C-alpha cells in the first residue's frame, strides 16, 4: 500500500471509531440536556441533511482545491463540531452546529471526508489493487466503528466530544504528511462534465438498493427478531456481532473475485444470493433456520462495497472522481432513510415477513438492472458499452 494511501486508511479507521462512540453518545447527551424525543430527532436529522449537503458541495466544487487542503479543512471542521457540542447546550445553536458540522449519527460514512478520500485512493491503485485498497478502507472503518460503539458506555457526559476533537486533531496530523502540491486535474473542468449520464444512472441504481436496505436496517431486524422469535437482547447482540464481523472481513474476498469475473459480476454474483437468503430468513419457520440464513447473508452482503466504490472510480475520468463519489453516495444515504418508516408500519400491523421480502425483491431488482446496464464496463480504463 502506498504510504499516502495508508494515511487515508488510518484516518478512516480513526473516524470510524469516533463515529461509533459519538452515535451512541449523542442521543444520551441530548436527553440528559432535557431535550424531548422530537428535539433529538430534529438535531439528528440536521446532522444527516447537513452532512449530505456538505458532501455534495465538496464533491462538486472541490476539484479546484488540493486533496491535502480539503482533508485538513475537513479535520478542522470535525474539531470545531466536537468543541461546539461540548460547549453549547441550547437547542438552536446545537441545531446549527449539527447542520454545518461533521457529526455522524448513523453507521454509514456520509461525510465531507468521503468524496475526497475515495478520489484520492483511486489515484493510488488500479484494477483489483484498487478494489483491495477500498476493502481495507471500509473494513478498518467498520470494525473501528463497532469498537467505538462498544466503548461508548465508558464515556459519560460531554467529555466524549473532547475525544471526538482529539480524533480530529490526530487526523489533521496524519494528513499534514500528504504532499503539499498534490497534482490536480484541470481546474476548468465542470463537475461530471464527461460522466454525468453514467453517474446519474449509477446513483439511481444505488438508491434503489439503499431504499431496499432501509427496510431491514439493523434496528428493524432487532424488532423483527423480537416479534417473530422473542429474541432476548443478549442473543440479538451476539447475532449482530457475528454478522457484522462476517460482513466486514468478507470484503477482503472481493478483490480476488473481481480479478476473475470483473467488478459488476462480483457485485451481482454475491449480492443476489444474499438477497435470496434475506427472503428465505423472512419465511423461515424456526429461529435457528432464520439465523442461519441471516448469517449466510452477512457473508455475502458486503462484498459488493469495495467493488462498488472501485466501479464508480473506474467509470469516470480522474478529475471527476470526487464529484462521482459524492453524487453516488449522498442519494444512497438519503434513500436508505426513506423506507424504515414503511417497515415499521408493516411490522406494527403484523406483516412480519413483508419488510424482508420487499427488501430482498428491491435489492435483487437492483442487482439485475446493474448487471444489464454495466456488465461491459472496463475496470482500468473506465469505459462502458
């Protein structure tokens, strides 16, 4: 791994840890301040909407600024966000900080760092090496996020936000080691000038997949297991720890598979069976069978992530990678937030299998459409037919 790429992977891991503990800390902190559930929801929504908007802005306009400058500025904003939540207790100022800051209350990584980091990594590897690099990038963040959530119980009060600031400071120190004069593409290129069609198509397909995923986000699967099989909290926690570990480490298999069958087929050939396992879990008559299908799904469901990121980078010119990363990731995040309410309504009305079946069907449709449209993409040259 190139030393500069290693810096990005290290910071992604650190940010994953910070996001993991702050996602738990945030709600407890706001409740302690006396905010109502509605007010907490407004602030959480503010963080998601603000992060999405800022990610798009950086992706579409940051091409004129060097990678090092963008990442140092993002680190400074992260530190300011932590200081703001540490020092401020009033609702309106906190909402403003939530909207303009970097706090991430979700498991995904939609942040101002994302388009710059992914575009930077794309320039330091090609072909299957790029897919492998993205696997390290994702697994580091995912496992560190799980660790951060695990230790969040030991971090009480506002002091946790100072730890968030400390992580931002370390990130800035790591990024100071990047080249000061990183070569950049032409500053006259408009965002997605040459790849708008392919990026919009990918964003639409990824959003379909994410909307399906929103029906079976982890918190809703917890509810489903409780309603259908009366799962205890301990059993559920153990299951999702195992599932998360399998999903994380399975990403390392993606580069080997993509070398044999290509990026798109790697995504589809792993993701489609995973969605079938999800439907089978919904229809399983016994808890043990359902758990088996959910674990089988975990082995396959995340192998498409590094392949998907490498696909986006391969499908666009180098000067449009940051814009492509933001345009394909932000709608995906917003789409995943649009369907959990439907799943909750279905579960509340006794339709226990429906959310999982609908999710599997939507995600399988995405797989087939992706294979049909992008099966001929060329990995290293980024051309489609």
